[in-house]
């Protein structure tokens, strides 16, 4: 078993693990899951690793946004939406391992669900690999009062179809006793063992159980890794607003860099990274056994339940990673040798301490430009604002960062917001008053360098929002593919039906939005007028860079089933293509989509493609439509859900 891929969807920004997904949309997550699985598995499993898809199934939608909570996902949505990325990875990429979620859709914990593990995953989705537990999931059956002890918990999980308990198997160590008592059969044990051994044989682990030295060197020391890190940080950054101030010139000027994320190595990294792991180990695990390295402070930011970082941890991370992880402040200073770059923290990542406001305001008033780095901190435990088990009831900027933003904007200096967190920025004030906004997420070791490149025009941003950015937590859940009759799909002009009385009708930014430093024109959109239910639908459009800079455009294709026997989404993502165009250059982008991508579960829970019109739209986001067309599906047909279409393939 190798690395894990987070194939789940994120439709509730209160959840602290949003960054562990590919976004809110099933089609987007399917395409990314297939690519991730293929990359890990490699051309040959003996020279790759077995990708593990997690968390199966319906994670990220716990009640109140809580990690691992019960969820009210319907059986139809569970299969149509939440299982789609897993099905795509199984069908198109040969996914070998699936890990259960902590969740309990329909009050049934996945780790003990025959319906999900056997009937859905193996029988309907045709999964042939092994199933593994998330850490401690089997033992949680005791806490949920579904098992009296570890033995009973292990029996329930094995009978449900769980092959392997991770990490220490306290419940599965009791299976020998359960066998002697007749609670399980040898056939049930053999079935699980056979699947595990089969995968190990396919990976060549019996002949070569240990990684080759050159593989380790390639994984950890290859020079290309830094290039890939910068490329990922560049391409994932989303420019949400630009009033014309960007890109900045590098001429001599006074630049104020302010904010709790401006000069922090740790906050460049997300959870499940070495810095986050070191923070957890030093501050929690090692401290708990009497080895106190000072990794976690015992002091909380005032007015919060977030712990302060200890100076010892900051010093260690700066020493270990500072040379390869320039902060936003460090990267701007390196980029602008002739400018006067000054720094003030302004406030902490959490809490209500405003004592740094005055110095930050004074710096802003004597500066030409303010670059404000704000957001959250992603990781484990109390030193973080988001992460596994660190959910929130407020999706706005943590602590007093919103107040700091307002204070700086009121100085009159143009403020460029650089936001980083697991969720997109939810600040109406920032959208209305900031000169520009960059969404950087958790950009890693090259994040600071990528921000500086984008701010000063050395890279033209083209990232797009994989999730809808909400104005207010009361809008949850709001996402692009909402069913007809839900808020985002309704006309909001009349305000008569399905509207909020306080007027908060629309998100701050829609799915797929993002801007750059050039302009693209779309023309000649065509879609097949008719398609068979077991055939393909072809669409194409010409895209031209009509601006003065080279750049990238993310061409997005959407469809709507105009009449169906069940309620369908107002629109669905069909496919997308990220294309690079020099100034003045044009390309034809061609999409090929299986008609079965329109399939859904009918009233008999059969996958069906229905006769009728399917409208298509192409554009630069889910609301920026540049071309429209209609394809009529000629007949109705029941199809195999395991081999249906998952996302349109693009050529250009």
C-alpha cells in the first residue's frame, strides 16, 4: 500500500479538512483522482505504489461540519455524487486500495457496513483490491455503542468486508479468539488474506520487499522536485480580484508587508507535511511521554482556543527549512532589491490581541503599497485553526484579521490581500475594498516565491476556484451543482421564493472563477446536435489570447439535463482544459464526452441515460458563459454505472 489520495468532495467550508480534497465537484474530483491514481500506480505496479483512495464514503459532510460526524446524505447522492471519484479511479486507473471514512451515512458507520463495502463497492462498483481502515475506525464502533469490545468490533468490520485494520490492529488481533468461538469462519479470514497477498504479489513485494536506494534518492533529493513545487504553487494560486494594480513594477518604492502569514515558514505548509508532523510530535506525542522539546506552547492566544507556537519550534523550522522555503516577506525582499520593504505582523493568527494594529497602520500610511498576508493555519491539534478534528462555526478570517484588514484599507494605501487557508476567503469587505486578492491555499515550500512571482508579473496566474467562496456561514451548503430548486440554481432577482430575507443570496465567488493578466476570446462553439445514449458527444470551441501577455486559460464545459425523471443539478461540470497561449495565439479545444456521463439513478435505482435535450455551455467559469449549444439524446437506455462516463476528455 502506498500514498493516499483524498477522493472525497468538500461542500461544507466549516469542515477543517477541505484542503484534503480536490474541491466540491464530483466531475472535477473524478478527473483529479484518476490522474493521481495513475501517477502513483505507475505503468507497472512493481515499479510504483498502490494508491489508496480515501475516505470511502460520504466524508466531509458531517452534521455541523464536524469531522467524522453522522451525515444525512441520501443513498442516491451517495452513489451518484460521492462515489463518483472512487468509481472513476477504479474503472479508469485501477485503484488498488480503499480506506473507509469515519462517517456514518444513514446512521451506518462505513467500517461496519456490508451495504457500502460489499454490495456497493465490490458488487456494483466492481472493486477488486483491498479495503483498509482509517486509524482507530474499528475501535470507534465501541464508542458508538455498536460493539461491546474490540473482539466484537473486529468481527463486525471483517464481516462487513474490511480486509485490514490500521495501524496497530487492536481489534483484528482478537479475531483468532473470535474464530475459536465460532463468531467468524476461516473462509471469511481467507478471503481477506487472499486479497492482501494478491496485491503484494502484484507489486513484487515478495521478491523485492524494500525500496531500491535510487528510488529513495529520486523521491527525496531529485532537483526536479523543487521545480515541481514551484509549478504547483504557481498553477494553484487563484487571482480573485484585481482593480488594475497587478502586476506590480519592481521599481524603487515603499512596500509594507503585514499579517500573521507574511513571515512564517510553518504556515506555508498544510497538514500531513513534515513541518505539521514535527509540530504535532514535539508538542504532543513526545511531550506526553516526558520528552519536552518545547514544540507546543501551553499558552493560548487571548480570547481563543488556539495555542501559540513556541519560539523553539519556530527556530527549528526556520533552521531546517528556511533556506528552501522563502516566506512571502523573504521572497518579496529578494524580488525587489531596490525597494524599501518593511514588515509588521499586525496581529496573530488567532485571538483578540490588537496591540499590533497601531504599528501596522503607521507602516501602511508611510508606504506606497500594502501586501497583507492573512488566513488560517492548517495542521493537527490546538496550535492550528483548521485540520483533522479542527472544524469551525465561522468561515471568516480567524481572530481579528478582518479588523486589521479594515484598519489598513482605511489608511488609503492600496491593499493587496494574500490569503492562505484550507477554505477560500470569506470576506465581503475584502472583495469590496482590497485592491487585489490572491488565494494561495497551503502552497508549500515554494509558496512565498510563487506569490512574489505573481505579484510582480513574472508569472501570469490562471488558477480557478475548485470550491464556491461563500459570503456567510449561513449559506452552507452552497455549491455549483446544486439541484434545481435550491438557492444557487434559483433566480435571485425577485426575492420572492427560496431566498434569504437578509438578502445574502449569492456567493462571493462562484466555482471555476479566477483571473489573470491577459484576456481570452471564445468563438465558434459547436456541439453534436444528436447523440445515441451509448455514444459520444463532441464539442469544440476556438480560444484566442487577445491580450498583450502570454498566459493560460482554463476552458470549462458545463451541461444541464433539461428534462429528467428525477431532480437533477441546475448545471454540471462536463470537463475542462488548461491551455497555454502566447499573446495573439489561438487554439481549437475539442471535448469528447460519453453520453453516459449524463446518467443518473432512476426511481428503481438503475443507472439510466434518458432521451431528451442536454444543453451545453462553455466559458471561463461556471458563470462566465462564452458559448451555448444543445445535444439531443436519441433514446433512453439503462447503462452500467461502473463503466459510464465520468468527465469529458479534452484535446487541443
